[in-house]
C-alpha cells in the first residue's frame, strides 16, 4: 500500500515506537512495540496492527509472537488510525479516491460513538460509490 515514505516520517515512527515500547500504559501495546520495533496503532483480542518505519502495516499475534501481512482492509485501518492518532503522521492517511463519498455509518468521522472504529469505512470516513 505504501511504497515510500519520507525519512522524517520514518524517524517519527521509530521515535513513537520506542516511546510506546518504554512508556505505554497498555502492556499489550508495549509488547507489540518491543517485539516488532514498530508503532502499534490498534490492538484487540486478535493481536495488534503496527506501522513500520517504512510505512508498512504488519499484524502481530500476542500469543505466538508471529507477524503477518494483514489484508487490505486492515492495512487501511492501520494507516487511518496512525494518521488520526498521531498528527505528525497525517500523511499516512489512505488517499481518498475521486469516486469516494462520505461514510454514512460514521458521518465521515472514521469512528463510532465510544471511539470504536467504523467497520463500514475501516476508519477512513469515506467509502467508494
């Protein structure tokens, strides 16, 4: 999905990942950051999504420690969450296609009440027609 990101964005991801590995209040986030060296942006019972300094999204399994490449929707969610959560990573937000329209489920917010991710648009706030 991401072919190249700037050196500055890569350095920012490395810095944020190191901070998460040391200081996150969540033991799951600390574990994912320590194990992968990447920035955790989403965690649930299935594992964590982390963003590497190259801009790739990787899925980390808490039980096995394995890393895999998630499907396209999970990649989109990972990048959308990184851009939403960390203003300095806003350039990682998935590019909105010209045929996209505002997501009706979340009214374009990317999140639902309770700050849960929108399952319709995968956190982007838009969907394709």
